[in-house]
C-alpha cells in the first residue's frame, strides 16, 4: 500500500489515497503504522476518499486506533495533497468530515500550495452537544479538581470536544500526567482534547495540547481554534490572533459576522513509501 507522510506545523499523519488504495481495517492499520520504531511513527492515519457531497472526503484515526471527528491540520495537508498530486485543479474546495463539511482555500505559488485557510465552522458551546456532563448553556471557567489542585476549564466543540485551560507557562507542565487525567475525566463521555494556553498579549497566544487518542502533539488546528474562542469568551484576547504552538504558528480569526472560526497555516510533505501488510 502506497502512503504519504505529511505534517502541519508538526502534527504529522500518514495519508492514504483511497481513490487508488483499499483500506479494510483503518483502526488496526493506524495503530500499527503510527508506532514509533516499529511503524512509520505518526499522530495517526488519514484516508482521502471520494465523496458524494463534497470535493473529497476525510476520515482520521488517532494513533491509538480510535476515529476522530475532524482535524484542522489534516484538512490543510489534504488540500496540498490533492492539488499537488493532480487530483484537482481547484483552489477552493469542500472536504467532508465526520463532523460535517469544511471549506478550504489554497494559496498557490508556482504550482505549489504554500498556505491553506480552513473554515472551521461555528464553535459549539452547549455542554450537551460538546459533550460535557454539566448543566447550563456554556461551560466557562468551570472549577475542576485534579490531583488536589484547582484548574478552570472552558469547553468548546469545533466538531470535536476541547477543554481549554489558561496557565502561566504551559512549558513547565507535565502533560503526560495532567493531560490523560482530564482527557478521561468523567465529565467527558467521549473523552476530550485538552489545551493549555498562555496569554502573551491580546493578539498572541501560546499553547501546548494533549490530543484525545494521541497524547501530546506538536500542534492541533481544531484545538487552537477552540482556544481562541475560549480566550475571547473569557475576555483575554481579540478575535484575531497568532497562535504559537510547539511545531509552529497558526493565524486564527473568529469572524463576528458569520460566527465561523478561520485558521490559516502551512502544510508540508515529509516522505512517501510502501507499507508491506
């Protein structure tokens, strides 16, 4: 099976062109291919598929084999893949994900996609729809006790669940301990992604992320968008920011006119190969 490894500011996935390849058991395949040392090593597996209602379809599987609803970094990589591999000559595309249709816009220079803007849609704040097992219409700075310490979470869905915590310095946190305790907390019936965010200024945020089903990753596009929404709701940032992640930066904008969140960033090929099943 032919595969391509790509990364969006360090969030790396294995991409398979399902117009040409047939993947029978993507959950098991993601688990084995994603393993460091024994496999390709990645944050998971992405299938690029035909779609009746969009230009292309996307299915994404975490490195633990679980299927995710969507991924902003993967959407940018798919845009670069389908254009530069000749699957399309369009620069405005719609990608079908498990959480709905996502429009993307390619910035092309000399036949190469340099940046991709993704319309991440409207943030969901209702805890029943995120989901979070809490009453009310919004989860804003909810007090959460973890290992005897008090943390405050703001919850947002960008098609997948996120819990955002504002911290003084995300670099000193032990995400390997704190991340899974929040991911698997009983408040989150489908588990959750966890973002640890530092406010540098109204226009600049810094983030580390613990991704549901993958652990700490160098970036998370949907998580960055959720963090922006949480920062605006908490009065900590403007609607347009630069988000500094471990793997690089994203430009984010929560548009008050349509209530959609837009993220713009790069996507890169890493290498290609053949997987011997």
